[in-house]
């Protein structure tokens, strides 16, 4: 629901809430970004979440981003005296991972997870093709449900402002992110941006060697 369809009192309250939330009008212009294909659902907001609801969203997102960071964790060198213990821990970890993956397969089969779509993602927002039937317009508020880990049917849920929408694409600016979410999301974007550059360079080197 846009501002135009609200009565004047509700519209004034919404405009005040809008002004109190931090977001970028050009979320992809500054800082790093990367391209990927990820499942995404965009749920329009008829009413902005309350402050307590936004706090809970941030807490939830921090927890999920920590899980994503663990997925990217690289094993460090182990002291020789601890190799036996490390091997046992690794075997247990592999068993837990297998059970988790089997459980996730069941959950993924039951959950209605959107198909992955191409997008550009930064710490401040994202741009993607306009989902069919989304009915989004510039100035609208929406919750972006972004599935960062495809094997875990639990998305980030981020309050966003639609800063651009046309027939082909939509640009969402992340709003009211906590410091913790911004920090962890920034690390995620940096890691993916670095990998993107490394893959691009490797492709260019292979192309040069084949010529």
C-alpha cells in the first residue's frame, strides 16, 4: 500500500516513520558489491514494522549471518600434539553435517523456497529482476527474504525501501540495519567480491594461455 491510498493522518505518521529510518537512496553506488543467483522473496509492507519488531529482525539476521560465516570458515593449522583430538572432532563434525544436510533436504522439500534469481548485492542493498506479480513501486516498503545458504531454508529478513522500480528491475535499499548486521554483511560482501575478482582473473589467465 503506497502513501497515496492512506488517509491524511495515517500518511503523516508513515512519513514520520519513513524519515526516522536510515537507508541509502543509491545503495549500489558506494562500496563493494558482487553478483550471484540466490533465492529471494519480496513481501510488500502495508504497515512498517514497529521498533521492537525491527530489533527482532536484526537479532535474527545476526544469528543467520554467523551461521553463514561458519560455512566459510577455513580450518587453521593444528598443533601436532592435538592432531588426534582434531581428527576425532572432524569425524564428529562430518556426522553432524550429514545429519543436518539430510534434515535440510527434508525441510527444503516442504518449504516453498523461491527459485534463485540473478542479483547484485552490497552491504546497503540489492538490485534484481522485478518479481512477477510483486506490484512494487518506487517509495514502497518491503521485507526482502534472502536465502544466503541454499541448503538452509531460513532466509535473512531485511526491511527495505524500494528506491527504484521499473518493468525490468527493482532496487532495494536495506533500512535500519543494526551495527552487528552491517558489520557481518560487510564481511560477507567483501569475501564474495574478492572471490569474484579471483575467478575473473583466473578466467582471463586461462583465456590468455589458450590463445
